[in-house]
């Protein structure tokens, strides 16, 4: 499996020790909302509000900011432990493969952000196995590409290339009304993410970073926000 292609864009997220994410490179910032159907299973994404364009900004990582998603220095007051515990191996080194007719699904479960798009219908794994059916193949790819964390990555067997959504470099704040929680920070388009020790994580088209402060796989989201019902005050959650 090939590493995600690097781009000429200059977007960067730098993780500070026990502090916020420092974003640079004039990356657009907005909200994206998970829209659910029956039984609160996600069916699509909906764009929410856009924040004013800034060359750089600091995003809360501890979950305690009084001006989410931006940092207000609360990490120091709550003595936030932001120790980065994520496995630093590449996605393909962590993933298990599910084979289909002409596509293969690679699943690195450690990156799961509990977005749940893979739960629709038969589920992405079974749809991949049944991908000789054009409808199953199309749905498997759609579900995989809707996975914000990049836990799931689909590969074309013939070209050996990943089937990926086309993203410009940007950052989205996820809201998940169906789960009653605010979700992670969605980093798109091959943005460089630098650890607090200076290590550069694998550059990928889509990853999700923890912003509730409780992930056991920092800096990445592990879905804990759904368990603790993390709420950043978004109005879409209050309607639930």
C-alpha cells in the first residue's frame, strides 16, 4: 500500500505538549454535521457554519475551553495530560484486509472515531466481500470514503491505488446529533501533523484528532466523545 501523496500545500497542525493544536497555513475551518436516518445510523454529511478565515489559530485539545473549538488556556488550569500514546506505525502496517472482487478494504481499527457510517445496511466489510454486485461495490466505497478518521481505506486491486475522496486542505469540527455528542477535529487533504516531540505523523488524506481530551489514542480520536456525551454547546445537539 502506498503512502498518501504529499501535496504542495503548506497546511500544518503542530501538537503542543499538554496544550492545544497550533494550526498554520491559512487552513479553512468549519463545522460538519453527521446526518442520521433510521436507528440513528449516519447516512450523509452536512456542512455547518464556517469560521472566519485565519492564517493561524489554536484549537482546544483538553475539552475544557470556554470558547470551543478554540483554546482559551484551560489546559493549564485543569492540568491536562496530553501524552501522545498512538501507535506511530503507518496505516497499512496496522490494518487488516477484507478482500472483494476488484477492491480491498484495509481496516486499522485503532483510528476509529465512532462515526458509524460503516454500520449502514450490511456494513462496509460485507459489502466489500459482495462487491461483484455493482450496487454493493458502490455502497462499500461510499461508506469507506465517508469515514472521517481514515480507519477504513479502500484500494483498487488493478491500479493498487487508494479510492479516496478529493479534499482540499482544511479542518472541520464534527458534530454528531444522532449520538448526542460533539465529535473530533477532522483534518483533510494531506495536512502535516507534527507531534509535540517533533515527529511527523504519516501524512494522510483524512484523520480525526481528539478534542474532548479523553482519547486513549492521542492525538487521534478513539470515539470516547460518544461515551462521555462531549458537548461543545452546538445548537444541533440541544435539539436532540
